[in-house]
């Protein structure tokens, strides 16, 4: 579960960078 959460957070950050 923690691993999935970590991946989700990483995707969120990546998305933020992509959007910018």
C-alpha cells in the first residue's frame, strides 16, 4: 500500500511538471 501511495505522489509531481 505504501508503495502505491508513493507512486501516486510521484505521478502527481510529474503531472505538475508536465502541466507547467
